[in-house]
C-alpha cells in the first residue's frame, strides 16, 4: 500500500535534514492509512474492543530527506502468526532514492491494556491481515 | 516561578534555531511545573474532577535560541477572575537575553469537557491562584 | 487558500484530543502550502536571499479536534505594510465546526538573520502579497 | 551514564500513555548528555569538523510510561570498531520497572555529510569512546 507524506519545515533539524524521529511517526501515519484502506480503521478496532500497540521497531536510515520532499511510503504486512503482527516499510523520494526501511511489531491488547489472543478476539481482522500478507 | 529547559537537538529546525512551535510546548512544561510547585499537580486537579485547558495563546518571539541553550522560564498568574485564568511567561538565555514572552488563557471544564464555574467547583485551587496573583 | 490536514495519532494527547501545540505546526504547514501555491515556495525566497520568520502568534482554540479528523485550514494575507506580514487562519472540521482561529506575524530577514526592508529586497514577492490581500 | 527525563503532557497520546516516538527523542537527549559528560559535546565534534548521525535504531517498548513519570535513562557505548559506534539504552521508572531498551548505531561524516574514518579524523574522540566501552 502506498502513502505520501510531504516533509514539513518543523520536521527538519539544524543539520538541514529531516530529524530521524519523524520517520517513526511516518511509519505510524502510513500504518494508520494502510489499516483504513483495508477496512480496519482504528475506530473499528476500538469498537471491537482492542488495540494493537507497537512493541518493537527497527529503523534503517539509508539517505537523508529534507523540507518539502514528497516521500512515498510503501507499507505491508510482513508476518502475522496470530500473536505478533509485523509491518514493513520502505520510504522513497520521487527520484526513487530509498531514504528509509524499517519494521514495526505489534501485539494485541484489550482496551484495559491486557494482552489478548487476536485469533479469538478478532478473527475477521486476522483473516484480513493474512490475506494482506499473501498479496504483499 | 522559575523552570529550566535545555534546548534539544530535535527541537531545532533547518534555520539552525529552535522551531517556534516548541516554545508553546515549553509554556506547558513550565506551567505544569508551576502548578506542581504550588501544590496543584495535574493529578490533583483531575482527582477533584476538573481540568484547565488552553483556550488562547499569545506568543512573541523576541530572539532566537538554539541547541543546548539553557532556557530559564519565568511563569506567573497574570489574572484570574474565577472564570478565565491567565498565565504569563518570559523565557531567557543565561546571559539574560529575552527570547520569548507570552500568555496563555485557560477555562475550567469537568472531565467530560463541560465548562464549570471554578469558584464553585474548586474553591481551594482558586484561592491558591489568587494568592499567586498577589505575589507575582 | 484551502489546505487539508488529517489529525495523526501522534498529535493527540491523554485528554483524547489534538494537543494544542500542533495547531501552531498546522499554521506553518498551511502557510508553506499557501506560499507554494502563489508561486513563492520557501526555496524561491531563499534563492532570493531572504526568509520570513514568525515574530508573533495569536491562537484561539475554539473547539477540540481529534485523531483522524480531516481539518480544512483557510489561510490568507490579512495585512502587509512592507515591513510586517500578517497571515490569518481558520480551521474547520468537515461538518463546518470551527476548531481554531489564529494569526501569525512575520518579519523579513536576510540569510544571516539581519532584518531587511522587504519592499526593496524582494519587490516581486511584496507585489504578490498585496495582490493576495486584495482577493482575500 | 544516567540521565533523567520527566514525561511531558505533550508527549502522551490518546491511549493515555507516552507516544512511542518520544523514546527515540529521549535516546538522543540522553546520548547528547552522555557525550557532554565525557567531554565531547556536539559543539566540540562540530569544531573538529565532523558529526555522528544515526544510521540504525532498535527499540523494544517493554512497558508503558505516562505523564509526569520520571524516567531514568542509562546510556552506554556498546560497541565501537572505528567505523560504526553503537550506543545502548535502558529506561526505567522510579520503582525500577524497565519501560524501554534500545540501541542506536552511528556513522561518522564530515560537515558536508561525506563518510569519514573516525580513527583518522578524530583519534582523541575514538580513544574516549573505547575507554567508555571498557567501563560500561
């Protein structure tokens, strides 16, 4: 799935480039967009009584980006075993230069923050994630 | 009341100076510290069933600051009429250069977000705010 | 001029709404977009040897917004006297609820940060700003 | 080396906890503090003509933290081979609960962003890093 983010001035730092912490925010931004596009916006997850917080991140900052760059973010389901969900991300500049690659891992919790078995608590969502893994 | 904030690298922008949006965050940071110091940390306000969100801001960016600058923030109650609470802020560099002056206005709401009369809902807090206004 | 911003999860706070500091960032976001649309992206200003930093802000937080809200930001030139440039902003939710109104004031500096007379240093840009003020 | 960060209100999100992207900022905050304490503040690195940008991050979000928590961040040099510098981080709440563990990797570049051999360009700094690795 493809998502675009334009680098904002407030996302740059005194080296003149995007501050690295923003890529973590863009991972979330594109993941939120991904889930909405496959029919599972955050609201629907919440309505079904669960959330899927980040437990791990791996980030590789390949090349810098800067103010006004249009970044294309490719997001997909890398793995899903019914307990841990892994997304992978690639971010590119318009000329195809890869600026970032990364992964995020997510668990499943109910709205009190207790871990739940995704397969039991939200089988429909799990099915969709498995389908996405196939098409990647 | 005095509070110190060290400018972080992630708070700078590509002009090489502190991005102006961060001063708004430091206003909150020093206000939170002010309220804790006068015995009314946010938790206590919440326990008493209310919050005091920002309704207005006025900011004057006087001089730039940058990475690693130690900013001293002076915060005080400027006005309090039982409905609207106004804080004022002055931020300085170690050499006394004023970098920022500003004001924030706050209303009072219950935890469902409905406006309340502070004087009735939290007389003790109001008394303390009036005392602070005197000593300013 | 109209610009859209979708509220991100990382822009919310523990009250469940958009943290107020983000509106200041969206003012910049929409101003950058405005300048690009009238033919004066930041890069062009820089190429001509000047910048236009924020010197003052006035913010009125009218109603809350929250995660996934699509905010429409209306930005226009309110005043321009050849020295100080004032933008005004109105932000609305899709149902027309106004969530924010504000103003930003800007001076003109060269790339070393020294104040310059805009009328002399960049007459073309000034002419465009005056035209925008008319059409507002 | 030990560094303290108090969780700010603007660092929380609508789940009521610290937004995960902030831990990445705190890694930088504590690393900057670490380098200053061992006699190599960023300014000194810059004066010697180089910088040490982040190339990789690994983050493990162990437990949530929230507004007003005092986080103690332990930072140390994990590895340094003369080309790649690895820091490791552990973040704890006052009761000893570990909330975060992570690593950052850094390369060395000159002020034009070209990769340099640290051992040749800044032998004194490299010596100090090796000493820190020993004492960890």
